[in-house]
C-alpha cells in the first residue's frame, strides 16, 4: 500500500482538517481528513427518517463462479459526495456499473429515489456515468463530444450550446473546443469525459476514477473543482477511486471495499480515527498495529498484554472485548511521542532503536525497531524553536502514547 505523500497541492490548505487529540497541525495537513461542508452539519445518514437517494439491497454480482460484489447493502443520500475506495479488482466499478445499468445484479435490488430500478435500462435512470476509460468519440470535436448526450435527448440546439459552454468552462476546456480527442493530452481527454457527464445535469453523477490520468498537482486542483461543481449543482456524486487521499479530500463518506465486500462505511474522519478492522486501518494512512491479548477490562479501560514484547498497554476504547481475546491496537504515527528520555508516564511506553529517518520538511518520520523486531513509525514536527536534541539513526528512543488514542481492533 502506498502511504500518504506529503501534501503538495495548495487545495489542502483550504479545508478544515479534523483529527482529535494532541495531534500536531503538521500531521493533520499531511494525513488527517477534512470535514465535509464543515459548517453545515451535513449528515443525512444520521437521520433515521431521511430516505436514501440510492439503496443497494443485498446486491451480489457473479461473473461465472467469480463473486465480484458480495451481498452489498449500502445507502447513499442526496447531495452526498460518496467515495468507493479499495484496491484494484475489489468490485468498485462493478458496483457503479450496476447502478448505471450496464451490469445486472445476480442477486439483490437497487433502489433510486424510492423506485426499484434493477430492471430499468441505463437511459431511463436518473444517473450519468463518467467511465474509467473515457469512451470519447474520436471523430467528434471536444464540444460535440460534450453535447452528444444532450443531442440524443433531443434538446434544443440553443440550450445545448449553453450547457456545453458551461461544462467546458467548468473544466477549463474552452481553448480546446474545436480539437479532436487525439489532439489532447490524457488529462485533457479526461476533462472532456467529465464535462460530457456534467452537461447532462444528472440527479446522480457516477465518476469512475475521474482523475486517474492527472498528475499530482492537477489532480489536487481537479479534486477541488469537483467539490465546487458538486456543491454548486447540488448533485449527488458517487466517485470510485483507489487513492485514499483523494477519497479523504473530496468525500462526505467513504465505503472501503475488500474483495467484493464493503468493509466499512463512515466519514473520512471516522474511517481515519475509528477504523473497524486492520484492513481498513492499513488502507487509510499510516498506522502501527501492535498485537496482543486482553489481560483485563475495567471501567472502560482495556489492558492488552503485548504479544511478543514486554509490557501491557492501557487503552480506553468502547470495543467489547473479553479477557484472553486476541486483539490489535492501532496507533497513528502522529499520536506517538518520540523522545530520547524515558517518559515520566510509564504507561504505554516502549523503547527501541531508530532504524530510519524520513525528513519531509515540516515533519520527520522515525521508524523505530522495537522489542519484538517490529518497526513502529512516529512523526515529529520539525519546529525551529525545538529545544529537544535532534533524533537520528541508531538513537535509543522511547515511544509513548496516551491511553485514549489507540483503537482496539478485533479483526
Ligand atoms: N465482465 C466481466 N467478466 C468477468 N470478470 C469480471 C468482469 N468485469 C469485472 N470482472 C472481475 O470482477 C472483479 C471486480 O472488477 P471491477 O472492475 O469492479 O474492479 P475495480 O475495483 O473497479 O478495480 P480497478 O481499481 O482495477 O478498476 C475483478 O476481479 C474483475 O476481473
Ligand atoms: Mg475499476
């Protein structure tokens, strides 16, 4: 898995980044999620009487013996920017294609705005899809590609021209209006496909890896653009991506998929802070996972005896566990304090030797080899006023974390 790279685009700075606890701001910008529409309190999924705009009900898709999507149940709400995230081949595109009507579920139903659309053809659904392979017409110019769907609908030419111009302006394609797809770069072609999907003004927009062909900087800008378009049109967006940072940046909620199964659905903040499994914890951001067995549970404090190192970790966690149960403690690197001196609190302190240091400007990563041979990563801000002695290779160090920062995982 690729860890989150340092933020290199300016868009990150616009967002209100959430991350609880005593996290240094540097690490929030680096790997913490933004909150979706921070001021609006937008969270329709918390409202039990709010009907979803899209409902997948026990949807399974088999190709021969192969199960591409396995009994997925999922609700998506109006105006959400919903991300399907997962590694290649986990079933993201298949799920989206079933919603668009290009694949039929083997089992289960798909309901849109209260209507069972499982048997409706694609053109009768209030959705429009931007494909992973943009599927542009090579013989048509940019503007006629964008207007294609509208001409099919029989829309008046004057209205088509307005819509096409609006869509081209949104993705900055005006200068390329008269070009053909083979006269455009990959990223520009992708923007044509995006503009074509936007021009239709669907109620639900499906985007399959819409930014895959863009470089890191353009991608950051395009994410911001997508969010702007989504917010200004009030359309429900469902985006497929295998880029966890992208999902964290743009979405109201994320479904993390694993081999056809939905592993977890939550806001970016909750996925990051409260992953439900090692799979999800590992998929989003960097994480340290310490294995152990529950040795005591009392008053909301769980004691975990470290599997192959000395010591017991104390953690406050709502997880329902019993003494003797095997568990994993997930700790984000920015929650680990790294010091030369033994910390005053002996609680949750382990020692080790620095194996590797990654300097990233405002922060550094320290990879520390601890008692059981495991490498544990800690982050530390590189502040100019630091009175602490610099930590470097081969140094003997201590890692310590507060009891309320770790997440106890049972799977
Ligand atoms: N028409 C098909 N026939 C047989 N197998 C298929 C078909 N379409 C998809 N699959 C298989 O179903 C699985 C899920 O495919 P899908 O395209 O949904 O993956 P994905 O999550 O979108 O991956 P990627 O990130 O690589 O696009 C894959 O293993 C794929 O090979
Ligand atoms: Mg795909």
